[in-house]
């Protein structure tokens, strides 16, 4: 499958690139500095400023799927979603955030709990705005995959759980997922779409 990966050199993006390449997909790895993208068979690295939305739209045109793994604090949801639409790519998968998930057993979003440090709010609030923008989107076949609360480096276990709108918490009380296992869940969704125009979540 031809996949455009926006933000291919970040923590999540680098693992997504590795997972996509290992499964034989044809990937355009888009980053400000493409030299930092891992070389692999089937991967074409392309230096594009992801905030130059016309250039970005041109770079992702012609692919079957676009995935974005960009920080929300610096992203304009309307312009990024508009760039994907302008490209003609209809499937759009987004590396989401955990703060819009409900706390277990409640209907309270984590972002509304008052427990998030103030310095995290630009990123957290940006993720909430992005998800809200996607929910208003009427053309793209989008997916917003929220990680667990701790989204961290770690081993590729290959075992995890999927959920919908509630934060996943393990028996030890931890809510976590490694970048590598998150990448498995995202690429599974690329290959075998199980969600359309909705958010889901992954965790241990």
C-alpha cells in the first residue's frame, strides 16, 4: 500500500515508519529534515515543512493513506485537514492523544479532570481541538488513535488491548503503551480498516 507518513522522524513517527517498512508498504517519509528518516526498503524520504500546507498537500498526493504524527501544540487542525483533502487522499489516520479519553468508569474526559499539569495544556488542548475538527469533517475517512496515558519508548511486545473512548488501565494500575506497540495497532488499522470516522485507543 502507498502510505504518506507526515512527521516520520518523531518518536511515534519513527516507529510507524519502521513498522510500515517491515510489512512491505511503499512509504513516503515526510519530515522537515528527511535525512533523519530511517532508510529501509520501500521508503522514500522527502524533506517538506509540514506547516507549508500547499507543499505538504503536493507531497501526499497519490497515496492511498496519509498518517500524521505531528505535535498538536503547533498544528492548525483546519489547515492540516485541508491539506489532506486538497491532496485527494481520502483515508487519514492521526496519532492522537489520551486526554480526550474518559477516565475509567466515568463520563469525564481526562482533559477536564483538573489533573493535567498546566505546561502540558498547549499539546493536550491542541489534541482536543484536532479531534473536534475531525468530528466535524464530512469528506475524509478519518481515524484518531489515542495512546494510553504513558506513551513511551519500550519493547515491541505485540500484545495489547484496544478500546473506544475510555482510558485503558492495566491490572497494575498503569495506563501505558510503547511507541512500537502503538505502531502495530496503527498499521493493523491501515491494512484492515476496523474504524471509520471515529476514535479508538490502545493500551496494555
